[in-house]
C-alpha cells in the first residue's frame, strides 16, 4: 500500500498536514545547498537522528473520560503569558531561505503570541526586526574573539527593548558538517553541480538572490575585516571569528552588563545548570544545537529530567533539538520543561512560504498540541506531568542513570 502514499502531492504548501510534509515543500522551493545547510548535522549525524529517536521511543498513557472541551495551551514564561509553550530558536542566515527571513519569522511568532529569538549571525539588523515585528524579542549572542562585538550587540538589543539575551555556549568549536562542506569546491564556492541546481530554482533565485545578492550578516558586518565584508567572503570568515576561549567569566561579565533576562543555551548537565543559577542567570536552554555541533552528543531530552529536578524552581528550563510534533512538546513538558525552542520546524515553513509558511508550521504544531492534550485527558499544560509517561522510557532511564552518579 505504501507506494500509493506520497507527501506533498500539490503545489500549495498550505496543504501540508505535518512538519514533515512542509519539509517536502521546502525541499522543492530551495536549492540543495541551502536546504543541506538547514537540515544537516555534524559528522555521521548520529546526534541528529538520536534527537528524533528519543521522541519516537517515548510513549504516553492517556486518562480516559475526562471532559477536555475547555482545554487550552497558554502558559507563562518569565511571568508573562504566551499562547503556546514555544519559542522560535535563533538561526543564522535565514535570509538564504527567504528575503528578509528574520522579519518573516519574527512577525509569525508575534502573530502566534510566542517569542522570537534572533541570531547574532542573522541577516536583518535587530533594530529593524524590532520595528517591523514588535512582540517579545530575544537576542542570541555568539561571543566572538573581539569582545567589542558582544558589547555592541547587547547595548543595541537593550536599547531596542529586547527582553532576553541568550548566550550560546556550545559553539566554542565550530561543528563539522561534512555533508554541507561537500557542496562547495572551496570556501563559499559552490560546486558546478550545485550551481546548476541553483539555476533550476527560479522562484528562490527571484526571491532571495535577485533583490540584493547573498544576504550579509548585518548585525556584525561592521566588525568584519574590510576584505571579508562582502556577503560571500563573510560566510567563509565567520567561523574563524568565534571565540574559542569563552568561559564562565563571560557569563559573569554578561550578567553585569545585561539588565534583561539572561539565558545560557548549551547546558547539558546538572553541575553546569546549577552554576548558571548561582551566577544569576534566569534560564537555560538544554540543546545539542539540533545535532549540528558535536556528534554522538546526548539528546537534551535525556538530561532534562535530572536538570529540571535540580534547578527547575530557580531557572526557566527550555529545551530544543528535534521537535517536529505537538506530542514531542507534550513529552518535554512531562519531563519538566517550561517551553520548547523550534529550529528546523519553523525554518521549513520559512523556506516553503515565508511568513505565511512559518504561520502554517506554527498552526500545525499548535493544533497537534491541542489534540494531544485532549487525547491525554488534560485541560491545560499544568496537568501534564511524568505520570503521563509509560514506565520504561529511554529518556527516563537515562535520567535515572544521571541521578545515580
Ligand atoms: C540553519 C540553522 C542555523 C542555526 N543557527 C544558530 C545560531 O545562529 N545561533 C544559535 O544559538 N543556534 C543556532 N542554531 C541552533 C538552533 O537555535 C536550535 O538549537 C536547533 O535548531 C534546534 O534543533 P531543531 O532544528 O531540530 O529544532 C541553528 C540551527 C539551524 C538549523
């Protein structure tokens, strides 16, 4: 029977019924090299696959005959209500998927009543995103070798009214994405096969490349060496600017400088989570960078229970990496997360249809969360807890191991 089944049989992405189907629409619109940049993981992509395996192996146990007609998925994040337990994760180079992609993502997030986190290596100036999207905006920070970059970004984000600063801690060494590299014959120079593939995507060419060429890293371009300011050259240079010497001293320094909420993105063990709390951070993002940085890294879902248990009353605990279904979000809440960051799920929407595509991705996920709540017999996210998880769960047994240490 399966050979009759085909995802995305239409031309219109609005007809995608799942994130996986939206991915097929994205694949059709965007050249291979750009989609590989979004989808790929480090080395053998074991972390990338493992992030999904964890969700696929977890099982939920519903309560039956509960009246759930009044259910909702609103919850609080840093004391303020959000419409769903979701945040759009920081991703660099969104302008490669859609012209001014950062604005499209931010507007869709605001429309959906959830925060948007902008990347240091985004393609639209943070002030413009604030002016054009409004809503709850967070700024992600890569601390570069030249600390003046961090100083300037946090001053500007403070002035533009950003709510939170998210310091990414898992990029002291740049991940080695072998499949991504195979698309280039030299840094920033595509292979001939990829150049031909680009020519076969006229809708993408007209939307992304024709308006202004390869998008620039607008938030950090002034700090680039003069020879590397052009869009193409900077793509090759950026990884070398990342500071290999970031440490807890930077957290202390950021805490002194930044008045808003401060989060660390890249925490994966209890000791680091406790250290973040003791240095005055407001939250942590448990992540393996969507499997893009360190291959064979643990999935954040496996360490979530022990970390939530240790610091959940002191810190807001956010988790990401591999979320593609509403039931995944429910599983994270059941293990103690406050909210979930979405990376590729909303990028597939962006690549398939700009702001409308992101809105479509968020609608898919929020209706899945709503159905899962109803089917579990829950009226709100507060009723979701570990009691809904089947007893033998990979994520739970891993947490038992962590606790036993
Ligand atoms: C294309 C792409 C670019 C990314 N760029 C950044 C970035 O600039 N800063 C950052 O902290 N994380 C970055 N990430 C990681 C995401 O914030 C997030 O941790 C990850 O995508 C979550 O996994 P998921 O894609 O499976 O949802 C990026 C991820 C992707 C897919």
